[in-house]
C-alpha cells in the first residue's frame, strides 16, 4: 500500500472517475477497513439508507466536483435535505471549485450544517491571491466549520498553491488543514512523484504544524462526531 511505503499509517481514498458508482471505492475500503476511509461522489437525491450503507463501509465524506460545471442550487430543498442528512451522519462535504464559483457558493457553505472541506486549496489562479473569487474564498476559510486540503499544486496557477499555503499558515490556517497526495494526478501525471507531494507541504511546516496537519487533524475530521466536524474540538 502506497501509504505504508511513505510512513503513513492510514489514508483516505476518493476516486471520482466512476462518477456516482461507488463499487470500486467500497471494494477497496473493504480490503483494509482499519486503515482506509473514503470520500464518495454523490447524487443529491441519494436516500438516507444509501448514505448509511456508505458510512458503514468506511465513507467519511461526499464530494461534488464543480470545476467547469454550473454551481448547484444549494439553497433548494433537495440540497438542503442532503446537507442535513450528511450532517446527521458526520459526513463532510468536500468541494472542488475555483474563482467566482466561490462567490456563488459562499452564502450556502457558510450556513452548511456540517463540515466543509475546500479541495486543493481552492485552486488559486494567481500567486498574488487577488483573483476573482479570492475574497469569498478567504471568508469561507475563516469559518470554524470549513477545512482546507493542501494538495495538487500542479492544478493551480504556477506558485499560487504555495502562496496560498504560506498565507494560510501565517494566520493560523493549519488548525483546520489537511494534506492530500492527489495521486494518481489524473491529466497531470508527467513528472509527478508521490514523495514530492508530501515534501512540498512539509518544507513549509514547523514540526508542530506537521504533527497537527498530518496526524491530529485527520483524526479530528474523520472522527464521526458531529460536534468534532463542526470545528468544536
């Protein structure tokens, strides 16, 4: 297992290439239930019984990928029902979006009843961090139930992910920060190596920050306590 070869005790899988078909993910989780958790791609119409099945299999979150797609109507009844179904099961919502999508998402994600994870540092599009949508993203990241995943700098503008990482760390953003390898770097495979995805992060961290982001924070988020995922721990 790739996590073991890098000295990591556990991992979170989130394959998205099969859409809402979670069979591949659930099969993988079943092979190492004590070490693996999963994030599934979910249809907002998914009934509670199916969410219960996913939770029992080791799924800890749901992820819509909004890059290049319309922002869904999170204020409508269907999505509000899903929000409360997820929160009741301590399932976090991981969002991949960029630029002005964050401005559209902000009012709804600020009121989301459970934990929200901003994927790939919000996919910043300029190292100055003053691009369209950046103010909304900054306000979101200050909310106590919003987490951020430091991952996939190759998917952001050159130097933008590192600038965002440093900016968040300078204001204590490591309190709700996670790390992800983004392996196998779909559409960005050339020149990638698993080890450098981790050293990119740790080069910017103190030992205390590394301990929190790599060891403490994953337990806080993936612990199925609703109060924990709202940032109360």
